[in-house]
């Protein structure tokens, strides 16, 4: 061991040369690793593409981005249409069954009142009065929760039930 140490001390030039070669080998290994990493990134960027150059890949990505933006605009337009339709559709339903002849002690709960309302409490009620002779149906329009025709207690109860049963989660738009 001492012979080797004395050899390197006596041959300073050779020692510096060996140290420089080791440094260069380490540097080349590092550069090869960097080149390998860059190759992986280029393959990822160009992967699945027949493009001969990077410019072609970029233009292809721009084309796809524009198609995606166009699709998103169409989806947004359709979502707005659905929102308008939902605001006009029946979303609240209330049903009340009752016996119109309680006082006389006859009949059963075969009569009914149904309230069908949109989110703004516009819609109509349908009431059916069941008797031995037949069933009579009555329809009354509802605007903002009220009707220009007199509402029975059961119809008011059906409207209240519809409003109470209706639950919607508010969508908060963050912009």
C-alpha cells in the first residue's frame, strides 16, 4: 500500500491524469443519464404521432385544442338550454288524499288533490272528488303559488307539500 502511495506522490502528472479521467468518466455518465431522460421526454411528446418534426406535433395539438374548445362551447350552450327548460318544467309535486264526506261518516280517502309546480311555483292543481255516482276532476292554474280561482284546504295543503318536498342543491359558479 505504501508503495502505491509513494508511486502516486512521485508521479504527480499520472495522478492528475487518472483523476481527470475519473472526472470525465463521471461527467460522461451524467450526460448519458441526462440524454436518456431527454429521450424519454421526447418520446412522450412525440408518442403516438406520425409527425416528422416538433412543429407538426405542436400544430396537431393546437388543432385538437381548438376542437376541444368548440366542443366545450357547444356543451355550455346545451347546458344553458337545459337550465332554461328546467326552470319551466314541473319539479315540485304534492299529493293529498282526503275524504270529502267526513262529516256524514261515509266514504273513504279516495279523493285527492295534486299540485304540480315549477321552481317559481307556477303550474296547476288537479283535484278529484270521488262519490258513488262517479269522480269529478277539477284543474286550477297556479301562478306564484296562488290561483285566481278559490283553492280548497286540500289544494293549499298539496301546494304546501309540493314546496316542502322540493329540495335542490344550489350550484355555485366559481369564476
